C-alpha cells in the first residue's frame, strides 16, 4: 500500500432484527429535546414511527416533528430544518429513514448554531464547521448510501441546478446507527435496486484508482461479489433476510472510509450522476447507473490493468485467449448484464434528460482528478451524449 493515512470511525452500530431496543441505551446520553426526522410517512404506515415515539417518550424526551424529507433533500428543506431546531431548542437529531434523511440530519447538525447560510458555507465554499455541532443518530430503513456511518451530506439546489455533497469530518458522523434489515423489506423494487447500485458504485469509485497492490482493493472485490450475489437473491425474494442483511452490511462498509484507505479514489460517476440528478430530481442510484458504463468504457484504456483484474476477480471472466483489453471489456459486459438483470436505469433519456440539457449538466459537473484520467468538460459532454 502506498501513501500515509489515518483511519477512525466513531459511529457505533447496532445490527439485526432486534436492534431497535438499543435506542434505549443511547437516548440517555443526549439532551431532552429530540428533532424526529423522517421522509414521506412510510414509517407511520409500517408502525416504526409509533415504536420510536414510544421509546422516546419512555426516555422522557420532548419530540419535535420534522417530516417530509424528500429523496434528494433541498436547500429549502435544510433551511426549514435549521429553523425548526433553533425555534425549539433541539438537543439531538434522530433521523429515521434512508440516506436522504441521514444526509439531511447531518446538514442540519452543522448549521443550527452557525449564523451563515449553510448552502454557501458548506456546499459552495466547502468550509468546515466552526460552531457547535448537534449530535445525530440514525435508524436506517433503506440500504445504499452508507450515510449511517460516514460524514457525508448531499443537498440539492434546484434554482441553481446543482446537487453537491460535502464530506464532513469525524465530529459530524452519526453517534450511533440502528440497522434492522427487515425495515428494508417494504421498499419498492425500484428503490431497492437503486440502493444496490449505489452500493456497488461506491465501491467502484474507490477501486478504480491507483496501481499498487492494496488491501483495500481485495476488500472491495469481496464486497462487490457479495452485492452482486445478494442483489440477485433479493430481487427474487425481497424478504430473504440473509440477502437483505448482507446488502445492508455491505452498504455500510462500502462508504465508511475503510476501503478508501491508501487509495486516491475517483468519484467522477458521482459527480456526473449528481449533476444529472440536479436537472431531473431522479433517484440517486439510477442516475449513477445511467452514466456508469459510458464513463468506465471511456476511462478503461487509461487503467486497463485494473479493469482486467475487475473482470477476473469480480465477474469470474476467464483470461484464456483474451488480450488485457479484451478481458477488461468482457468484465464491463458482465457488469452490464447484471445491471439489466436487476433492473437499473441504463440511460439518462429514461430519467428525463434531453439533448438540450447536456451542456448545462456538463457545466454543473465538478471535475476531480483521482481516477485514471482527469476529465475535461468536453469529455463530460461526450460521456453524457453516450449515456442518452
């Protein structure tokens, strides 16, 4: 492994079908007023809301409601959440939902005690918190983002047509997260497979960089194989506990900074996909899926050895009779077959992108330099056109 790094992750995880009971152990550590953050109301239909409210009340907490968090949290919603927290003297933020709720809670946590506009401070100037940070806890109901064990927060500004993520430090990571795979059973198939692809791409973004022999790459390959195998099982039987638990656990380890150790990391699929999302407001995992193959086929010649390894180690492609380039191409072909099999979006046209949007999406794409080739704006335009 090359380079120097430090690894620390302060989030405590409670995993399994009885994990919610541990909320009783965590709540006494925090203040009396709890901002209960959730999405569109599915937790009220499945009974989870009532369970959590009961636990909060038994622990003597005052509950401040903050529902309606959308799949791509907006800057307007963020400002509303900050206002709610300030007006009610909130001590603790409890996010119940998927990655969007967790992302939103973290953005609120760094903004409540700060007098500056959070969008400008954190998502335009990329500054770090300079004020008191409210603690966050998560009860996860969808596997995908890994937000339950990292410092990331992604916020959308529709007016500016921007969707931007900020990865905060350890102090913003959730203090604890509760992961019960059964909470993911009721997700519609489209949401489930979008989450699956989000997991897979998180791993790819870290895997497709560097040329050294790196333990992180071996871990990444194992995670990818697990995601592929268990996604197939979950598509056939959404209540296959073993499959759903493996998917949930893989999601957490895909983006809790472990497999980034010693890596440069890429993240250009996310930059392009998030720009698509800013224009279409489509599900995050689907925007990633729609641009992935054109991007990887574009950069593959610059990192052909790693793509050939990907073909052999993740997809089991035989190298017999193939050049390194042919082996790499065969691996991406296997990836494409799997993506179609589970049912993710294969092009951006299906997400509402039209040719006249391409230039604007390219302008909204942040260019990074951790992958095998630093893209130019013209490269992004080409990839987007090939993604239509």
